C-alpha cells in the first residue's frame, strides 16, 4: 500500500512533458495488438497450413472464371501475417505516433485476409459473395444507427431501436401479407416506428421519464407483444405471415462498373435507402438550417431556446423521425431477408446499431462504415462455417458480439456524444 502511494506521488511529481501521453499509450496498445495478431496469423495460418495447397478467390458476381486469383495458401498467409508484424513494429518504434488508427485498420484487414487464405486453403472463396452478404447484413444495423443518430443529435437517448425494429418487422409482415403488397408493408413498418418514436418522445420530453427506462419499456413491450401475437395470430393464420419480398433492380450504366456495379447498383430498395440516407443526413445535419437547429438543441438547448428555436418540438420531430427509420429497418427482416416474421428475429441488431453509432462518432458516414464492419463480421462467421474451419462453431456464433465489444471498448477512444444528450429540457 505504501509502495503504491509512493508511486502515485512520484507520478504526480513527474513533469507533464515526461509522462507518456494518452496518444502514445494507445499507440503502444495498438502496436502490441498488431504484433499479437501477426504472430497468431504466422503460426496458425502460415505454419499451420500444409504445403502444396492453393487458395482461389473469386471476384466475379456469378462465379465466372474471369476474375479468379489463385495463390499458395501457406506462403501468402505467412507473408500477410509478416506484414501485420511489420506494421506493429513500425507503430511501436514511431514517436510521436501518427496515423495509429489507419495502421491498426490496415493490420486488421491484412489479418482477416490471412484468415480467409487459411480458411479457403485447397478450396475456393467468393469474395464478391462475401462483400455482397456483408452489405446486406449491414442494412438493419446501418438504418438503426441512423435512427439513433437522429434521436441523439437532438439530445434524446434511444436504446429502444431494438424494440422499434422488432415491431416494424412484425407489422410489416402482417400488413404486407394482408394487403398483398410489400410497399404497404413497408409503410406499415414505418407507421408503427413513428408511433413508438412518438411514445418515447412523450415519455422523455413531456413526462420527463428517465430516457433509459422509457426505452427499456418499449423494448420489453415489443418483445412480449410480438411473441404473444405470433403465437395467437400468426400460428393460426399463416397467410398473414407471407408478405413476399422486394426484388433487386439494377440502375442502368452504373451496374456495368466491374465488381462495384453489381455490388451497389443491382440490389433491393434497402441498399439504396441505406446509402442514400447516410448521404442525405450528412448534408442535412451539417449544411442545412434544419440540421443546425437539430444539433443546437442537442448541444446547448438553453442557447437554442434563447434564439427562438422550439427545443422540445424539435426533439419530438427528431425522435419520431428516428422511430420511422427504425421501423423501416425492421421491415428489412420480413420484406427482404426472410419473407416472414419469427420471434425476436432482430437478435440484438438494435443494440449493435448503437455500437455502430458510437464507433462512427455520431456521424452518418462514420456510422455507415461501422455498420459495414459489423455486417462483415456476421457474414464472415457464416462463410467460415461453410468452409468447415476447425474454429469451434460456438466461437463463430460469438464473432459479431465480440467485434462489438472490441470496437466499443478498444477502438472508439473518446467518442463525444452531444453535450445535452439524455438531459430533459424545461423552460421553467
């Protein structure tokens, strides 16, 4: 105990310039992580592969032999892992640290590539299929993050995205089946999302209920009510759970771009909606009067009120809009991914969306990039399972959630939320 106190006094007396900065400590942590990944990859993926085996990556959308890339598995896994080790050493020896995040992301990309080379040894892997699946899996996460962004930028914490998405999935399936139109189902999902958003706004703004508690109530209500109605209604009337699904459609000319065209411009409405919404919100939040007012009520509501902005009215609108986006995100599960509703089918995507929002530093483009990372981790899990890797299936199932924990705990750093986030505003 005495030694600890003496050490603390010594640290306190140390000149500020002599103490290791937070940036330097983080850079050292990143470099150690890269070294560990590189060594694991070199031993497990390189030395752990038998010699004489080849890996083939397919980049063509229809598995055509036009863009195939074949190379020796063992050698390339060792080369890629060696590059990761090199990045770790470069970051460890660099002082002051620069571009630490870029080097870390590059190292992770190389490590994942080495993993794919090892997993697909003596086999083939469709890189196009992996990327396309990643984009599709990122849709509910990305739209959920946009919903959270609208709410939190206005100063209202929304952890009810999961419940809003689940309710949107259920209502979208039932109404779409009853009306015989997926577009009507999409509108129904948006409507129930708007109602739940308005409910959350009323609890948080009018009745000043703790925002975490109010959102938790919505999550519990959505899970319980959809499970009950599934057992009592959908089981007895399965025709109400067959809404069909949106079909992909191509955008002329753009779809002809190699690889990129089929990935982004030959897909369903949800892919266009995700990327379009991210771009629109980036412009609206930072270039329009509406965005300036929205951000002002989330950062300094008293000052916004002083210049005539109706703080609570702005928050009502933002949370309701966030609910609409979350409801639409939920319809993806029933009107695109599966074609029917299952109990608790969102499987925590709403909470992963919140992690993507934090990882993206409360910015639409950042949240979109984070959603793509989480979508990639989910798709990678399935691809590794199909390749029959020796990695235990239980660990593969944990992959998306492990990535969520690592990203939020280790990579985000100091992601600053809006200053008034979670704080009710009263004019009294």
